[in-house]
C-alpha cells in the first residue's frame, strides 16, 4: 500500500476556507495525484482539508470520506500551549521544545508524556486518543499496528494507494504514531508545507511491515505550476 498524507492548501483559518493561492495549490496538486493512481480519498472534516481534496476527488470520480477525528481543532485543544500571553502549538513554544529535547524526556521514548513537567497538560490523553484512532484506521486498511515491534502486522495487505488530506499540527501527532517516532522528536524536526505530500510505503510481501517514508512534504506540483513554495 502506498499511503499519502497531504496538508491542506494555503488557509483562511476563520472562517475555515482556502485563500486564492490555496485553491491554485489544490488545482496543481490534482495533476500530480492523478499519476499516483489513488483508490481511496479521506479527509479531515475541516472545510480547508475538504476544499483541498475536492479537485482531486472530482477529477478521479472518487468520494471524499470524512474523518472527524482528524480535525485539527481537536488536536489543538490538547497541544496548544499558553506562554507569555501567546497561544501556539507546543512544539513552536521555545520552552516546551527545549523540554521535548531534554535527555530526561528523550529517555522516556514513547512514554514521553509521563514526564513530571507535563503533569498539568493534556498531552497523554490527547496523544493516546490520536494513537487509538490512527491504529484503528490503518487496521481498516489492512495493517495492524504492533507498537511493541515498532511496526505493523500485515493482516490484509494490498497494492492500494490511499490519500488522507488533513493538517500540519495534527499531522505531527498522526505521523509520529504511524512511524513509531516519539512525538517530541518528530514535532520539533519535521513540518509539512501547504499541499505538501508525504508518501509512505507499506510492503505487501512481509508479515511484519516497517513503513518507509519515500518522500516528506513533497511540493514538485507547486514548482510545476509556477507557484511559490513555503521556504
């Protein structure tokens, strides 16, 4: 299985929508995704994610299956952090990022949220919620997560190409779980540009599968369309 994780286009956060550039990015994206041979399209229930998925879905004649649990507002409730009057994602907060990369937190590995410094935050509850939903989603696609092996049991492997249109902040939680990389490590080192495509390969000929990232936040479609990138 080839799994594609795609961030929404350039957004208007309130009201939830896309800018003119965001719509152009979504149009450029569909031409790239046409070559991928997508079989199933999923999206966060946010308007900006659905708008980004719509050109591809219409071109391919596929329905968009909405996943409420992928909505970024749910993740933000647990992972936004207030500091000096500013509210931001925890990984963008300098003090929290330093804690995330401290030897003590790093030593806790997948139990990073049990560090005493995070006792007053909702990290554990929030991360475990996303992990449960993510694991159930991939099991429905034929791959059962085996965290003790840092991999997946192929229970019904396939050659399908599956796309999920969602967000960057939520994506850090989702992808860290998919790849068995501790969230503090992942979130302080990776980001996803608008309509960036992360391609992950799940083998079909192995009993235990270790997902391989073929590309992270690829934006070749933006170059091809002459659109600006995020860097």
